């Protein structure tokens, strides 16, 4: 897409960026304007609506890359002299960007692990032979562990532990811990201020399935807990693979005479 031409066409429709426009909050009219822009720059009909969201998504992605939230993004928009995203628009795109980043991270982690396995196969003939026989075989590797927090002083709400392969220096696993959930904090404050009843709060808690809080200990204890979770996950995965391999051997049956002259 020609970005310069795109900007020129957007500037023709002040409803898209001028907050003083009488129809600025009319999403139906704005969608029609975006479709007109998409038609001029040659975007197909089925993808024109994506043009309307491209700039907004990029703004949310900027906030993610800088480690900032909605309030900071509003300040950036003010300094740049552009209209800020509406809170609900930001939240919608924030979920979209978060899901995409998680998927990209998992794909990257998978490729990294394959690189580590290949690196050990290159330096150890026994590992190479094992992986030729079973591409999913569990191999022994040497690793180190480190943990860090969002801020210093053991007061951070967020911490992360990483497992690093010593041979390649690549991160092969990580665990993120959070002792804070913004949604829970807002509801808790509303309950304390008696804006909602105890019954309403309890009912909300039962449906709050996407809580961001996954750790109830102190910030200092996050490093140890993240290591425990990663090692438990690796042990569980290793056991599962061994059980799967044993089940396959049982289905195939024993090979009589193996190793005999």
C-alpha cells in the first residue's frame, strides 16, 4: 500500500481525524469514509475495513513496544497533535495485538528450541543418532536461569523467569508472573466505595475467567516460583513423551531376536 497516497486520501475526510467534526463519533459514517479511502488506493472490498483499523492498531502496537498503557498513549497523541483513541477502541485493539504477539512469541520459541536441539546434535553424535530415531526424543542439555522484574526494589507487580541454553545462549522457556489484575482492582475499589454490592462482586468474580493475576506471593518470591513452574512443566512434558513412546512400543509389539547373533 502506498502510504503517502493513503495519507493524502485520509486528509480529504476530516471526519476520520478531526475531533471537532460534528460526526466524528459516528462510526457508521467513519466506516463509509474508510471504505472510500480504501477504494481510491485500490484496496479490495473485503479488506477495506482493515484499512480503518490499521492506524489504530499501529498506535496500540507502539504502546506495547514502549511498555506503556492507554494514559501514556493519550499523552503521546496530544503531543503529536492527533486525536487519541477512545478507551473502548484501545481495549479492543489491545486484545487483538496481545493475541498476535503471544502467537508470534510461541512460534519464535518453537523455532528456538529446534535450533537448540540441532546444535546439540551437531556436537554430540549420540544425540544426533537419538534424534534420527525419534525426532521428539527428550535430550539432556545444560541450562542457566535468571529472573527479572518490571521495576526495582521488589515492589513490582510483574516478574519473569527465563531458562537459557548454555551451548547456544538462546532462551528456551519463560514464565511470567503477575500479582496484580487491573479489572480485579477496579471491581474491588467499587465494592469498597459501595458502588456495587457484595453479591454483585461475588457474581462478577465467578465469571472473571481471564484474570491477569497468577501469583499470590511477594514480588521477591517471583523468581523462585517461576523457576519451579518451568522445571515442573519440563518434567511433566518429559514424562508425557516417555509414556507416549512406551505406548507406541506396546502397540508395535516386542522385536524378538534383536541384538542376537
